[in-house]
C-alpha cells in the first residue's frame, strides 16, 4: 500500500527509483553479456559478464566502439542490422556471429540487439550477448558421438538393430540383412518376435519385459532367427535399453552375432542347393551376362549388396571365381535357365 501522506510526484519518484534499482541488479547479475551504446556504436555501459567475455576491464570497453568487438567477417552483417534499426525497419534482431576477445580469439556468440527510444526517437542500442562456446562444444561432442555410433552400427561383421519399446524394428544394418537374407525394407516395421523361432519366443519376451520394467538394463540370449527361405540361424543376441530424459523407454539396441551356420528347415541330402533364393537370382543374371549395375536395378538392391551375394555364393560353392561359381551352380541345376559362357 502506498503511504497516502506521500504526494503523487514523490510516489512516482519512488517507483522510478525502484525500477532503476531492479534494472541495475539485473544488469549487474546477468550471466549474459550486456552492452549499451549510442546509435553510432559508442559503448556507454557494459556489465561484469561483458568484461569477462571480452577479457577487458569496464574502462577498456567503454573506450571502444561496438564494431571493435566484432570479428571482421561479421562486420557487414552487424552494419546491415544497425542500418535497418536506424531506418526504422526493425526494432530487434537475433542472430549468431563471432566476437574477438582481448587476445584476438574468436568467440561464437548469439546476440539479441534492440533499439532504445525516447519519445519515438532512437537514442541508443542495447545488446544481450550469449557465449556459445559450451553449446558448440556440446554439439561437436554429440556429432562425434553420433558418428562413432553410426560407425559401430554399420560394422560389417555384427548385425545391429534399433527397436521400439513394443519390439518393432526401427533401424537395421547391412550385416543383419545379409545374415537373415532379407532386404532392409522387409525388416523395418516388422515385429522382432516374429523373426524368433517359436520355441525361443517365450524366453525373449520375458527378458524384454524384465528390461522394460527396469529389473535389468540389458540381457543376452542364444536364440534362432528365421531367414527369408524358412531356415533358422542360431545367434547370440545382446540387447540394451535406452531411456529418454524422463526415464521412459525410448528404444532398444540389439547386437546379433551368428554362432553357427543356418540350419535347414527340413532334412536334406547332399545335393540340395546351398544357395539362398537371392544368391540364385544374382548368379542366374550373371550367367546371362548382366552387369552388376543391371542386376542391382532389377533386384532393387545396391551394387555392393550384389557383390556381397556373389562372394557368399562363391564361398558356398567353394569356387575361386564368380565364373566358376556360375558354372558349378548351372551344372547342378540350381540356376533358372542359365546360359553359362562368361569370361571374367
């Protein structure tokens, strides 16, 4: 409550004084650097954070023009915004630039500059400047971490998968696709449980629920996964859960390593074709004289994947070259109307 014995003009003076004190406290205690200057850039006030940022004393800064603090390559940008303010085209601007400290070191900053007006007349400018070095370091660290993760995810000998909390495949690497003889598009969105052998499914679901409930951060299991042709491959599975900032399950990272060759779905004799359907398709087209690029286009896979299927088929047939692999497969009747007659 105002003291009624105090006259109105005195109350206004008290209010103005309180506002000035509040501004002074905010100005002095702000963690952001604050610069106040005239329309021509002459600095008239700086706070302690500004001195700390620039490595200069208050007296040193007040002898400078705001342009003296800006890295040369950013002067044009600063001048353009200053001109727009003086011409009444903008009152405030937020952008990133670089300052130069007393040692000449470039400091990445974010600056919000605003015009100061009295009776609709521009009398100065006010800038709040935030040091971006910590943020840039964090961004760089995050990028490096993502690159390391991507490098590990794309490891050629380890199948990798990211799965949603409900067990849907969000991302798979080439190694896992090759292990299961499937295309990436066939796996994305699929339920991981549907890939697991029925006899192993109960164990996996129990382990997943235990991990989601927070009883364990990770689990390992030896299970069988179903390949495209109906065969099962025995693998060692390691799964870890990643939680979001609120502690809720975000996604699981699974590593899959083959521990023995794929087992046939039904008993077979020695003459059964050891090739997968995709390997037969690749060898058949090689036998007919198609190029790697043509095969990749027809089968909707990459050229590198074509090479991978060729190498795998050559190894299975114990051939030294792809031509020998084609000849052996054709002689055994494992290709579709193959006309062998290639030369490497």
